[in-house]
C-alpha cells in the first residue's frame, strides 16, 4: 500500500476531529501516523490496506480483534482505543481505509533501539537490557495468553519502548485478520519470527496454530537479542522458510553452541522446538529465566535506566 498523508479532505467517518501530526513509519500491513485529538492527546493511528474491507469475513475479524484490544489495559501492552473507517475525502465513493487508534508511545521500537545503540556505541546491544526488556514484555504476552489471544506477530518491531524504558507489546491479534497476505515476500523481514507450524498451516489447513507459536517467536527474539540468530535466518525468503521448517535441529544446535548460560540455553531451545508439545506451555518459564539472567549478574538494573540510555541516543 502506498498511502501519502494527509490526503486532501481526509476525514474520519465519525465526528471526532483529529489533527495529523506526522508519519511514524510504514509496516507490512499499512502506515502508522501520529495524530492529536481536540484535547491535545496523542494517538498512533494504524491505517490498513483497503483490501481488508474486500472480504466480509476479514472485515468482521478486523472489528472483532480490535474490539478485544479496546478492552485490554496493561502496563506492558499498547491499548487500542477504537477501530474506525477513514475516507480520503467527503465523497461518498472515496476510498475507505480501516484504521485502529491506539496509545501513542513516545520512544522507539526495540528493533530501532537495538540498531541505534549498536551504531552509536559500536558494540552489541547489552544482554542485560535485552533480558529485562523481554522479561517485562513477557508479562504483557502472558495477559494475552490468559485471555486466549494469540499475538501472532511477535518481533522486536512490535515491542515499543516508552521514553521511561517500559516495553509495550503492540499489534496483537492483527495477524489474524490480515490473513495469508502475511506470507508474502514483502514481509521477508519478519519471516524469521514465524513458527514452523505457522508456515506449514498456510499450505495444509489441518495443521493447527495456537498460543505456542508466540512462545516460539519470543524464543527467537530472545535468541536474536542475546546470542544472535544463525546466518540462514537472514537469507532470501525461500531459504528462511526452508530453514525454519526443515532445519530445526540446526537452529537448536546453534543455541547449544552459543555462549549463553545453560538455563537460558535450555529454555530457548525448548521454546524453539518444532515439536509444539515440547515447548513450554506458558511464557512464564522463559520469563523466569530471563529475570534470573538479569538478577544473577546485574542486580539493580531498572527499566528507567534503559529509558535513560535510549534518550542518550537521540541527539
Ligand atoms: N503505538 C505506536 N506509538 C508510536 N509509534 C508506533 C506505534 N505503533 C507503531 N509505531 C511505529 O510505526 C512504525 C511502523 O509500525 P508498523 O506496525 O506499521 O510496522 P512494523 O511493526 O514494522 O510491521 P508490522 O506491520 O508487521 O507490525 C514502527 O517504526 C513503529 O515503531
Ligand atoms: Mg507493528
């Protein structure tokens, strides 16, 4: 989708008045804008491809999933405020875009934070930062899982870090109404977080995907931020998919050969097992080990310390 904002006469289908401030970024599913309401409160507005409206089933899912997000409040989750249809102009036949208004997080996503840190300080992103951020983000994921909601798109780009260092998971449930389009090569940057069964299920509808696909994805993020991923995960899309589906043993060996502490190795390996039943059923198992990793060697590190470090990166 190639959306240029603010389009002339752009308006919400409701009577609310919002002012578009800036484009925050572009993802695989649409564009995200910073907007402000009349009271001066900021929101992030995620605008989706109008194709979501083509299929009634998909549109129903869009409304259902965003409705779930509207009723979730947690310090490590981005809250959704409402789903809206926005039009490019007042014309009745103007293109309508489905959109979600959510908390605006003044900070950076974890992928950007990590990149900025490594570029600026010319050293790897600290493992204790990664462990604390992920351990806290796990409590957000646990809340979703208790409600039986699959996040479906866990990756560093969907872990937003507020200016006070608080990680907040976003975009939960969105993968379900975006459907198979998430399998396009466009998404090559996010393929590496897909669990083997998510890939296989696209071809074979009998393969079920459940909450443990998220456990796999958070395991990949934990590995990426601590020991790094094997080179095959950065290859072209076909090879990444082949590696995930057919070379699980190589991935587990990569973890085993890493320099990580044995308890972290053990839990990451079990999260990444292609045999879904061998994975921990709860994210809490990974979370406990991540906390242990921090408190074992870096007692006293707080999210606020991480927030301060993030602020140092912005000139
Ligand atoms: N609630 C938010 N507050 C502030 N910035 C946000 C918010 N949501 C997204 N962003 C920023 O907007 C950019 C685009 O986000 P978007 O979710 O579209 O892309 P993505 O996460 O890379 O991919 P995906 O479409 O798979 O989620 C990201 O850089 C992200 O940091
Ligand atoms: Mg996102």
